[in-house]
C-alpha cells in the first residue's frame, strides 16, 4: 500500500517527508501526516492562503504560520498551503509580515 501511495502521490509524499525532516532538525515532536496535508490542500481549494491566487492543489507548498525556526509547531493547525512565491517571500518570518506586505493578506 505504501509503495502504491508514493507512486500515485509523489509530490505530496515528498513534501511531507521533507517537512518531517525539518521538524526533527528543529526538535519539534509533533508531525504533520500525509493525510492531514491532503486535507489542508482540499480546504484550500487550490488557492494560496496569502494571495488567494488559484494555483492548483498540485503546486501548493507547505508553509508554517509560525516558522519552525521561531518555535512553531509542525501540527496541522500551524500549517497552510501557499504558492511558492508567497512562501519564499514570507521565508522564516511570522504571518504578520505577510499582512503588512501590500496586496497580501491571509
């Protein structure tokens, strides 16, 4: 089952595994599961959490509202789906940075 899942959902699986590795690096215990990430993607409707642009579910990235590097958790309530542009712009800043940035609001 796991092998079939990885083959049929390559991007989702690798995003979650990379995210789990980052959480281990920062010493965060709680981990986002693939199922939780897929639920977040479905709730997003294929739109970026910050700019609202319709990007498509397969092109959204994991973004931590409170970054791991600043003590944020890796649980589903601290994660949103963001486009690569907004995710890169936010970097390791808290979400308040995005609300101040012109044209981008949660």
